[in-house]
């Protein structure tokens, strides 16, 4: 893939709810490909808003831009409610919603401060897998009962179905977080992504928030390509999504993005998480400059 083919989005990380929705509108006006909210309950001590409400408001004020959140912590959300929330925003946006999803972090009081919420990584991963399986069934529009490792339901029926999309059909693209370790690839984490439409790449351990080097992305893409063939999934569309902060120097940012795109990345999401520097005005200024292109 050439650098011209990589899509570029941004997270509206901080601001009032009105400012954040205005960021989505500005992102569309200034040529960005995607706008993302984020999913936190009690974390960081900053103003935080429900991502579904933000995305619903953004959906009715925009017409082209992809919408999502970086990332939805599905293990602390009720799956049947996620069905209704996701399909509602999907229809409001005309089929522009994507679902980046993960196991969540224990820094969030939505996990750690609530008795009974899954906290062990194994339990959160099992809850995530059950929720994704539930969404897959719900989006078919057919009645079903569900029995998984973490929960079960009697028969439920969800209409309408998601908006029809080219290739993917009537489902919402899901991008699970996938951990990459070139020496010991975590097959279970990576296979979760391959059962869906993309991967939000995270490096293993202490490097989890680091931006991967192009060589690392290329190694991941090579592994995923081989594994997709083994699983018979090579014909499914699949996005490789990276997030982080590009250099402030435009030329350096273009070089970095070009290298990542040539390695196989299909999305870059500009994610700024320092509230002292990622002020609402600073985010709006960055959005108004437009996305980095080469």
C-alpha cells in the first residue's frame, strides 16, 4: 500500500461535549477520514462523556467521515445494550460506524471500583469474546439464544440490522485490539482480530503505548497474511490500525506515515492523551490544519 492509501483520523480527547462534537464537524470539513471519541467511566480526573451520545450527535452533523471510539471497553458493557447503541449510531450515520474494541484497563473505576466486574485479564478477555460473539449473532436480525463462557440469555431478537456495506454486508466493522510480539506472537489475541475486520495494534508489555516501527508493522502484516490464509480468511477485508502522536514537524510526520503505510498500515489515528497539551483549542487547531498526507 502506498502512503496515499492510508486513512487518517483523530481522537477528540478533551473538551466540553459541544467542543468535542464540533471537532467531528471540523474534522470532516478539513479532510480527515475518521473522528473518534473514547470510552471511559471514571478515569484521569477529566471531563468525560458517553461515547455513544457523542457519536450520535456527530453522526447527524456529518455526512462522510468514519466514526468510532478508541476504544470501546466491551467487558464492562451489557452486550444487548451495545447492540442497540451501535445499530442506532450506525443508522444515524448511514453506515459510517466502526467498533474498535478491547478488554479495558483497570485504571478505570468502571472495572476496579465496582464489585463483580471482571478484573483479571483472562476474565475480561473471555467477556470480550462472548460479547463479540453475541454481536455477531444479533446483527443477523434472526432470533437467537446465547450461551457463552461468561453469560447466557434466552431468545432475543434485534431489528433493524446494521446498514448494508460493500463487501462487509450488513454488519458493523469491528477492530479488536491485538497485541504483537514478534518473538512470541500471541495467537489467541491475534486470531480474535482475524475473525473480524481489523486490528488496533498494541505492542506487548511496557511498550504498549509506543508507536511501532515500520519493520515491526511489516512483520505483523506478514504474520497476519500467513495466518489469514491458514484460517481461510484471506478474502475478507482487514484494516491495520495504528494510533499515537505524529511529529509536529510536517515533513517528519509525512515520512513516518509513509513508512508505516508502506509496511501495511491502513489507518493512523492521531491520539493525544496529555490534557495539559491536548487542550480543546489545541485539538481544534490541529484538526483545522488537516491530516498529514504525502
